[in-house]
């Protein structure tokens, strides 16, 4: 029997080729798993070629490492056939495990295909030597080589399936698995080689026309390394491209999510916006129509937000809105919807078991919002007015439901704010009237439909005119001359009071300048300031501009603010009033005695005048309590060196009592009605004559 020997350098090369081929196979399994459609089939074909060439190269180099004491060569057709066998069986095995979910049966079948293919490749390659007589194989070792081949293939495919997903340490795991798989393949090969026995006197029949081993090992090595290297490089580059594509896809998904968030949510509070709210209302309506039940749509509008926004700036106002949203959002069920639809307006969609449940929900929101908010070291307090419409019952469409809830909210505001109101059909008429009035009010501001009437003020002791109070009127094209109480509340609520107030101030200063130039230099013109005007950050600048525009001395202007407005935030009021006082503008506390007077703050306020409310003057003759209150106010004003003005004087006895009491000036219908400027002076003269007759 011929004794063979191994060239250990080639054995080592075969080991390295086996490990490289195993790693390439595992990496390709990952690329196949991440691909789909046509790309997956291309990777299966590429994997079959690479895997087949790798296994065959290891086998052929292992055969070249084995030498016999006779010349050897290899039959070309059989050698190529062995290569094709391993490529085909490798491709079939990869295809069986290329699906997203790989059952155990596929792994078992693939192991048999790949193992028997490898064995067939090996023994076909051995047959390519055409040994004469034929090679004598040990049956036990022959069978063992088949078992090793199938077992190694099963292990290889199982590992490939487990490691085909791209995870942080998958390449390290593949490297370790490649070593195990390489030695398993080598075990099959060298077991099969050990099974081969060459009888004495054997010779190689493939020498004529066959492949001679001289330099063939280098050629096979270079060819196999080229195929494996190109395949592995392509796989790595494709993996990187796939990773970048996946990252780009993730970024696009995140961008789409953010765009969806921006499109469907309010940017300031993160609450759903009108678009998402409309969808939620539609869903709720379909659910009620299909399954029964009911829901409430609550329109919430903050009371007192505009003064906060104007006094402290929009950044504080924005933070207050966020705080309100957070507080309300934390106190309703997860399946309900709270949306911000603009400004300080919110809508709450609440699923209900019965209508009475809406009462508790609304009451809870009113109580929550009325609690103070701490925003940038400011303790701020607002309230909320809520209008409630129910479905079914208060509308058939979401537009009707929202409109009716809005109407109910305005009813809640007109009823005193800081509360809730359920929709009633009569509210729509009022809401439409208010909407029309608001549109007319904006038009009146643009087209100059407003005018001022002036009511004279007289010195109580000398009966001499000392000025006038400017009172606003609206010449409505259809409704005629409207008094302030019909529209000033709406102007205050919508913020139109700011531009309207600026017009009043400028017009009053313009008229007073005419009287001043006519010789009435000791007169003062009084202008009322609303709460919103007084808290507006541009008030001082507006007053300064009006005086400068018309060249009117500051001490000819009296600004009247109500006691409640002055005391609501006394420290802030003190700052504004002090700035106005420093300009020499005259300051009057209007309606004194009707609010929550604070003597501590009153003595600190830089006011020049107290104005007694007409409510006390009206019942002066019949109510001793009113007489006592007026006496106390006069005494207080005198103690603080303030002028005392009494308004609403309509009878001679009222005039006489107030004069004896010590009032400085009087105002009322007895003395003069509010009139346009062109009729004002004529009425002044008539009033003078009338007073002279009364006193004489």
C-alpha cells in the first residue's frame, strides 16, 4: 500500500481558507436575510458561488497538500464537476434557510443537501485522480465522513440562521462561529482523506491531459481568495449602505412623525389642535351613533388672560397657557381630548354616561383653573368660562356643536365669568347678535363712527365750570346713537378697547386743546380708562404721544380709573400711576366706595381726586346710610388732600347737601347733559344762568 504525506504549509492554508469561507457564508446569510425580492435571489446566487468556491478550494488545497510517492494529476472534467456540485448544493441549502422564518425542517433538509453535496464534491474530486487500481475506502471512516459532513452542515446552517440579524456584536460572534464551522468542514475532509487507501503498484491515470499539481495550489488559492474577498467586500459595503439606508429611513420616519405632530398639535402646549380635534369629534359622533351613549363638547375661554399678557409680556402669557394646559390635562380621562384652538381658547371633548356627569367635569375645570399659577416668580390668577354642548341633542355636525358650545361660553361670561353654562337654543340669537356687533365695532373703528360727548363739571362753591368728562358714543348706521354700555364690554373682551381707547384719548386732548386756546386754561378734560387699558404696557407712551401731538399741558388731562382696577394689583398700579403723576397728569379714583378700598394703598397712590359713585348720590336724600358713607368719603379725601367729585347730581337738594359737605366739584344732569362739543358751550352758558337763578 502506498503511504502518503501532507505538506503542512498547505494544510494550514486549507484551514485558513475554510475559516474564511465559513465567515463569508455567515456574512452572506445576514445579507440574504435583510434583502427581499430579486435582491434576495441575487444574494443567494452570489452566496452559492462564494460558499461553493470556498469549500471546494479548501478541499482542493487539502488534496494538493497530500502527496504520494508517485506522480499525480487531476482530470479536468471531474474537477470542474466537483466544483459545480458544491456550488449547486450550497445554493440550494442557502435558499432553504433564506426565508424570514426558517422552520427546523428546512435546516435539516438543507443540512442533508449541503452535507451530501460536500461529500459528493470531495469523492468526485478524489476520483479526478483516476487511480489505477481504484482507491480503496475504509467503510467505517467513509460513513463517518458522511456523518461529519451532514452534522457540520447542520451546525453551519443553524449558526447562519441565528447570526443573520445585524446586532452590535454580530461580527465578533460570526468570527468565532467561522472558526468552529471551518474546523467542522476540515474534519469531514481529512476524515475522508484518512478513509482512502492506495494499493501498492497504483498509478495515476489522469496524468495524460490532466492538471499537474506544480503551482496549482497557488492558482487555486489566489482564485478562491479573490472570489471570497470580492464577495465579502461586496457584502460589507452593501451592509454599510443598508445601514445608512436604514438610518435615513429612520430619520425620515422621525421627520414624518415630527411633521405629523406639528400638523396635528399645538406648538405651544403640545395639545391637539383644530385638525386633530375635528377628527376626534367625528370619531366620537360615529361611536355614539353606532353604540349609543353621549359626549360633551366644552368650550373653555380664560377670563383675565389678556391683562396678564399685556402687563407681563407674551413670554409670561405663553408660560401661563402651558401651565393651564398641564393642569387641565392631568385631570381628565385618558380617552378624552383637550385641544387648544387658538389664543386662550381650549376645547374639551368628554365621553359621558349621562348629562349630569358634565356638571362635575366642568365644575372641576373651573376650580382647577381658578387656583393661582406661579409663572416666573409671578403669582398669576385667571379664571375660566365654559360653554357646554351635548351630543346627541345640541347639534348634528361638529361645526354646530362647536358653535353652540361657543355661544354657551359667551353666556357664561355674561353671567359673571368663572363658571359654566349649558347650551340653550336662545343663545344662538344672542351669539349672532354679538358677532354682528363685533363686526360692526371693527368697521366703526376703521370708518370713524365714534364720537365724544362732553358732560360739564362745576365747582361746588362758585358754580363755575372747571372742565368736562369725555363720554363715548357710537353713531351706528342702523341702530342710531349707542351708549357705551351696549358695546364697551364687547370691546374690552375682544381687546378692541385698546385702539378705541387710544382714539378717545387723542380726540379728548384735541378738543381740550381748542378750549385751552380759547382761554379756558384752568379746565381739565377727564377720560375714563378701562381695566384692560390700564394694564396695557403701552399706556404711558400712549398718553405721552397724545399730549405731545396736540400740544396740551399734562395738567389739563385727568385720567379716571375705577377703584377696583387700581386695587386689583396695587403694586403694579402704583408703578403706572407714579409714571403718569410724574408727567403732571391728573389722576382720579372713579366709583370710590364701591370696591374693596384699602386705606394703606390709597394713601400711597399718587391720585389727585376721589370720585363718589352716583349710586350713593342717587339715594342721598332718602338713605341715611348713603349720607353717612358720602360724608366719610369726603372726610377721607380731605384728610388725604384729595379733591372730591360727586357725580350723578340730579336735584337741587343733592347739590346743596354735597356742597355743604365739602365736595370740590359736581357733575350730573342737573348741571349739564353730555353733549357734542359744538353744543357743549351753549349748554354751559344755559346751566350758568339756571344755577344763578337757583342760588338767588
